[in-house]
C-alpha cells in the first residue's frame, strides 16, 4: 500500500470540530493551544462552541481547519507511529489545505501557518466587497466545458473563470456575481443538470483575488519555508514540489489560480499511490477521490474513533 495524505479546504468546517480530539488526546489540546497563542485569539473555543457565523468567517475557518488537520496528524504520530517521511509518498491539500500539507510535512511551522492563513482569509475577504463576487458549481460539466461556459459569461469588465476542478462533473466557476449568474444560466441552456451558487463570502481562485495575492507575496517573502520531508502536490501545477522557493511562488499563484484537484489526485495515482488518507474535519476529499478514480482507496481520519480504526502505517 502506498499512501498520500491529503488535507481539506474551506467548507469542511463545523461547530464542534476538534473538540473530541482535544478531550481525548493531550497532543491535540497542545496543538490548539499553540494556534490560539500564535493568533492571540481563542480560536479553539470558537471551533468547539461556535457561534457558527463566526467560525465560517474566512479568516477564522482557514486557520481552524488547518489546526484540526495538524492535530489529527500529531495524534496519529503519537498513537500510531506515523512518520510522513517513511509512510507517505506525497501530501496535498485543497486550497487552504495546501498550507496544512506544508505544515504537516515540516515546510512551515505551526505558528507561521496559522498566521499566514489568518492573513490569507482576511486578505481574500477584503479583495472584493461582499456581494460583488460569487462562486457556483456547474454539476455535470468537465473542465473544458466549464471553461467554455465561463468564457461565454465573461464581459468586458466582468470576470468569470473556472476556479476549482474538484472531480469529474464538479467544476466551480468564480468571479463577479453577475457574470457567475450568467454562467449558471448558460450552463442550463447547454443542458447541464444543475448549477448551484455556493455559500461563500468572496470569489476565490480568480483574478479578482490579486490584492490578496499581493498581500500573501509580502507575507510569504518574510516567512521561512523549509524543504518538506515528503513532496507536496501543488494546486496550481498538479505536480510534486519540494523546493522552498518554488513552494513560495506557487502559494502566491494559488490565490488567483485554479485548484487542479482532480488532476492532482490522478497525478498521485499515476505515481503509484494506492490510498488517500484525508486528515481533518469532514470527509469531502475522500468522497471526491472515489469519484475521480474508483480504484483508489480513500478514508478520512478526523475523530478519536477514526484514529482508533486507523490501520498499520
């Protein structure tokens, strides 16, 4: 068995996440305390108790999801002897999850990762006023079809681009709300079964996020990035990267670039990976993996019960 460990993105958050881990494992409590200290914010209390509207704010959801993912990893290291350098072929993460993957692989410290994600969330929200941008999932469309729909929906001063290639038949477009709404109408006219407006507060992974990319470029330039102990499959290229300078550049590009998740999973499969292990809140990536390649085993580890059931490394 050849494993890759993957880390979820925004949308997997839920009030109560991480609470049982903290109650059962000292290393999980320590992880959440470290994140709280790095942010000078009681983020763990928000994760455990809510309120939901505060947890779902981008600037809180991003570091919170990372904290749970890293806590799960550390629990597996302590309880099961997991060593990514020996037991993983790759790590990868969906959007913000790429930061979780880099932290897990030792490229970024936990404190730096938390601060970067807080800034990333704040910068993404500030880049576009609430209500101006939107994202929509075009169900049934492949990447080429979604790109054609987005191009048809774009106007001279209105952006619409394919932002997330999540799985066959699930591509997300992002941009100005009026352009995204046009894309949804065009998708229906072209016979695609459904287009769903996503409950997000900003149009992620499109050119409108350039101010956020500029902010992240400045922050990342001042952050130490080490070579990861295992290669990271980058969202922007859907290929493995280990060079710190390349990682820094790709993280900046990632803010405005598309998340090539389907291609990333297929790349890992082509490189010999037989099982994806999702670490953190929810089970979104494990579900997508089964849609991308039915022969690829996938499981999620996010609770004490999942930890107990996790097989030999």
